[in-house]
């Protein structure tokens, strides 16, 4: 679980973006937000400040169309108990990247938490296909489904 949280908080792409985007920004033409801009929200999630993370993440809605943003919004929303909003965010993340392992796992966990085990199992099947040798997201979702009696 610790590795999974670390992966959620610092994806490899974030490091690359941070290195590439290191140049100065022009005051009259601010750069578009990138996944590197999500670092503050990732830190808040790590500290379990889900409300703070939601405030930080929502400032990027409409400006950053990226699966990681919507996955984080879904995760923080789910952790605050706002399952309806979390579901919307996971759908957006998966529309942008249908192979997003984190969004597939977390959406599956949402389904399990809300008693929709058939839908959770569908996500598990997708993760099984995407991770033929196994992956942490697959293991974690399998455990969440088992914990709910599935």
C-alpha cells in the first residue's frame, strides 16, 4: 500500500515534466498547468488532508485536462465520502486515459465500497488484462473486493 500511495503521489511523468518545465515563465503568458502543478495536492493527500487537496486540485479544473488530475480529484472526493462526485471524476480520468491503472483501481474500490461488486469485478478484469504479470493496483482492488465479500 505504501508503494501504491507513493506512486499516486509522485508518478514518473511528474519528474520528467518538472525537469522540462524548469525555465522561467513570462509574466504576460503564464504556462498552462502541468502535472507538476499537482505536487501540492499530492502532498496534502499524503498527509490525509483531503479537503485541502480538493481545494488545490479544483483550481486546475478546466485548465488541465489530464487523467492524473481527475484521478486525484476522485481519490480525494472518495476519501471525504463524496462518492457521487468521485465517480464523475474517475469517469473523466478514464475517458482521458482508459488504461490509467490508478483510476481503474480507485474506481473499482468506489464500486466495492458502494456495493457494486459486479462493476468492481469488471475493473478487476481490465486490470488483469493490463497487468498480465500482476501489479499493485490489481492486488489492491482484488483485496478490496474480497473485503466486501466478493
